[in-house]
């Protein structure tokens, strides 16, 4: 991961619905580097870092050396991600698009499609889904990739389509 990643920090995950191109990735990395070098919370420079995983997930990490990361800093990061998305015509904030790993590839699916994929056997209880709601380094290390049977997205699937 790029930047400073302290042992206890807040993490945000933003996911693209498609892989970034090589050019987009270079642009995103440059923008992220600029952003984290200036990111502050009420005038306090945040210890922060980022990573781009699978050319699709932006992971931002931050720690305020004087306490928790506050709403102003979070709002600043959200505005940055929205602007980045607008430049690339990518919605990094769509929380009803899910990502799973199959045969070493990341696949993206909209919420209504999950039940169909289950019925067709494309995914099952053991399919690994990315948990984009992790908020801390500990959560990230423990539950970044989770089997569908344990993932929060399973609760969103219609009861008739669930598998046991």
C-alpha cells in the first residue's frame, strides 16, 4: 500500500464497476497521491495511504494522530472520490453493485442479478465476495474476501432464491 499505514486506522473501499485501464490507473494513482499528501482533519495532517486492488478497488486509509478521523475529513474524501469518478465516468459509490472472485477474475453484479446467478449455479455459498463495507484494518484483514454464505449481500437476496 502506498503512503503511511498506521496499525490502527479507518479504511474506506470504493469499487469501480469495471477494471481501470492502464491510463486510468496511472491517473488515479497520481490523483490519490496528491489527495493523501494534503488530506487533513481540522488542520491536522492525517497519516494516510491508498492502494488500488485488481485495477478496480480504491482503498483509502487514514488515521488522525490526535484522535478519530472526523466528518469534515470524510466529506473531503467523498468529494474527492466523486470528482475522480466524474473525470472517469465511473460511479465508485454504487453500494448496490457487488463484486466476487471466480477463477481468479473479479466479476461485478447488480443486486437484482444475484438471485439469477444463484439459480443458474454461477455463484454458490462458497463463492468469494469482496466486502466493500470494511471500515478498519482489522476488518479488512479478516473479512475483505468472504464466502457468499457469510457475506452481508446474501441477506439482500430474496428468501426464495437463497441457498442453504
